[in-house]
C-alpha cells in the first residue's frame, strides 16, 4: 500500500514538474494569461489594468530606473545576488534596523509570474528553482520585459504601459527620466505610495533613483539592455 501511494505521488510530482517546465518554456515567447497576484487583485476588488508590450516599446528610462533601484547587478548575475543574500541573512533579526532586501529582478519575476506572495521556505525553494530556469531559458531581455509587464505598480495596475497611462496619460515609450523614477519609487508598496502627484517619500526616492540611473548608465551590460 505504501509503495503504491509513493509511486502515485511520484507520478503526480513528475507530471507537475513537466507541466511547469513546459509553461516556463512557452512563456519565453508568450505572455502569462493571468498571474496569482493579478487574480488576487481582481478578486479583492482592486480591478485589473494591464497591457503587455514589447521591451522595445518601453522607454529606456524605465528600464534604467528599475535596474538602478531594484537590481544594479542585473546584467551580470545568474539570478542571485549572493552578497545581498548574505547581508539580509546577517541582519534578519535586527528589527531595529531597516535592512536591504536580497531579491533580484529575476527572483521577483519568478515570484510574480509563477508563484504567490509570501515568505514560506517552500515558496522560497520554488522561487530559487524557477529563477534558475528563467535565467537559463529566457535570458536577461525577456526577464526584464516580463518584470516591467507583470509588476504591480498601483492599485490594480500591472505593468508599465498601464502605469504610464494611469499616472501620466501617455504610453510607456514616452516616459521621461523623472516619471520613470517616480513609478519605480512606488514599487516597494504600490498600493500605499502615491506616484502622481508624488508623496514626499516618492519625490525624494525618485530623485535618488535618478542619481543612480546616471551612475550606472555608462556600464556596458546596462547599455545592452537599453537598446
């Protein structure tokens, strides 16, 4: 009996594993019909505003802004920023000190597209596997494109095209440097932070992001993702 149960469980695991792998490969070329986070937003009464677009239809300013703010090593790492992970682990019990997160853009895409929000070890394990796979199968341009298409950027607002229209009444391709920085400044908590008109926090954070944009822009790896 135990052997039969084990064999059945193993078979189910292999089927689910193969299905997820196929889904990862398919999303190299097609966009996800619906993510768990998007469904949660819709079912929670926030609505669902989104419009998937190609990376080339996004202003270089917004691509630069999210890398400057969220993951300056994005062009170079394999999906994981080990230095930041070690720092986050070292400071995880220091509640008196605001610590830096360790999630790369690749990890955020793995979570936002394939998984659910949360901090359980099971989800973290699945996130690590999925991050490795999208780095292997998709490449940096597709990961950045997906990040800017599925990230929540306001109450019920997902992706940069919807955000650009919602906040500034223009397409994502025409976002200015400061407009891109303001949207990016709200990413840590898009349901709370006011982007336009910007709250004092968003205004200050956007100015800091613009400085970082200027600092990292000459990098060859960054430049490849801005073209």
